[in-house]
C-alpha cells in the first residue's frame, strides 16, 4: 500500500474515466511494459538511437487508436510520453526523429480532450506502481517525487468539490465556514506532500538529474511543456478563495499558459469561476457593512475558517519556494525557470499574494472590538 492509497478512497467511483485510476494504471494498450523497463538504462547511456527505435516500435495504427477507450488512450499517451521526454533530454526533438508520431499524438489528444503530449497526471497518478512503474532514471528519488504528486491528487480533487460548493454560499451562511474547514482538511494533504518531497527528494537530484526530462517539445508547430508538478493546479483553489478578483498580471499570464494541461472538468471549473467574486472579497464586503464593534458569530467563524485555509496555502508555498531556491541557485541549476515555465520570482509573488489575502482576513478578525469564535 502506498501513501496515495491512504488518501484516495472513492476516486474510481467518479463518472469521468480520467478518475478510474486503477484501470488506467493497469492498462498497457501498446504492450510497452518490457520496453519501457529498459528506458532508464537507455537514458543512462544517452542512447538516442535506441530511444528512437523504441518510440517508433510503440507507435500504434491510427485506426486502432480511434477504437480505444479513454482509459486506453490515456495509458498510451503516458507510455509514449516517457520516450518523448527522454529524447528531448538528450537534445533531440522527438517529432523530428520520428515524424510519424504526430498524427498519433493528435488523435490521442482528441480522444482524451487533453494536450497532445503527456502531463503530470500521466507521469504520476496514471503511472503503474511497482515493477511496471514508468521512470526516466529508475532512481528512488524519482519514484518518491512521483509518489508526492500522487498523494496530493485526491486532496486536490476533493478541495475543488468544496470550492465549487463555496461559490454558492455567502459569509453569513453557517455553511460558508463548514465548507472552508472541509477545504482546509483537503489542502492539508498538499502540505503533507511537500513535506514528503523535502524529506525524500534532494533539490540537487531534481536540478541536475531529473529536471532535464521535463523540457518542452514541439508538436505540430507548438511548444508543450513536460509533466511538471506545476500542472497540479493548486491555483484552482486560489481561484475561488482570492485569485478570481485579487490577482496580479504575472500570475494571470502564468495561469493562461497552464490551464491547457489540466483535466477537462478542471478547465471547465476555471471557466466558470474566472472573474467572479472571490471568498475573500465576499467576506470583506460583508464585514464592511457591519457597524457593530463585535462581528456576528457566524461572520467571525467564516473569517477564521478562511484565514485557516489561506495559512495552509501559504505554508505549502513557503516550503515549495524553499525547495525551488535550492534547486535553482547558482552553481546547481541548469535552467533559469521551473519545469512549469515559471521562475522562482513568480513563486515568491504568488506567496506574497497569498500572504496579503491572509493578512487582510486576519485583520478583519482582529479589528478593535471584533470577536473570535475559534481557538
């Protein structure tokens, strides 16, 4: 049993086939198990000819792809993606080496309603475990990084459900605080995942060994990033809590580039809530209308619960920045930007925005004469 299994009950019961994780992991539509087990050795030897032959050998017939279920199509993209990233790491554009892969990637993208290459979901959540696990290096730290993302996925799914419910509530509704408390419970798993990463994955290993496998590739004249952890969209939680109307242009630009790597229902979530009134703005407006010195208990509870979630987000981001600074400091880094396309400076900016919103909410609780209902 993995850490993921301890926090993932119920995901396979969601109607969307993208959540049928056990089925996707078990699927091997390309018959790729044996070949992909040899990829770490090919990468160790920088054996571009062998990687090229492997990619060509796995390519399915387009008619066959058109008959696959979404589960099989996701598994196929996962397995081709390992070779795409490996070739690019060794300085070869994979579609230049194997041009016939283009229509296959495009058809898999159409079948799955995702980008025409692998994402962080393919590399982690949908990746088999144990002897079938697909890895670039085969190193235990790579496996631990994959596990850290896996353990965050169920909590994020549950947090988005809570955030969806939150958008239909107002701070005077007792349910507002209850939903935020539930969101905090789910977000805490992300803090656990970053702590697991800090404990088990060396920033030097990530920077000097693994980072190169997440480089962008050209698919049909457009550049697509590799399976970066930044594609785990904590920003969708930000969206409903504060980002929808309290953002910054640099963060907005990053999101505009990142949305396409999300699951289809997560892209729809963003479309529904972008530009709407955030929870922080709702709370600020409600408090501004209060003329009494002591906040009504229900409003004080909403403020306490919102501050608690924002503090967890702040904690996650502070620890993430700690890792990123070590991986991208002078003398260690091979790249100026993270694998998600963002420099460390943007991570700092997002942390500052999160902290600013938490401070705003905290001050509303601690104004002269305001009461608090939480310990």
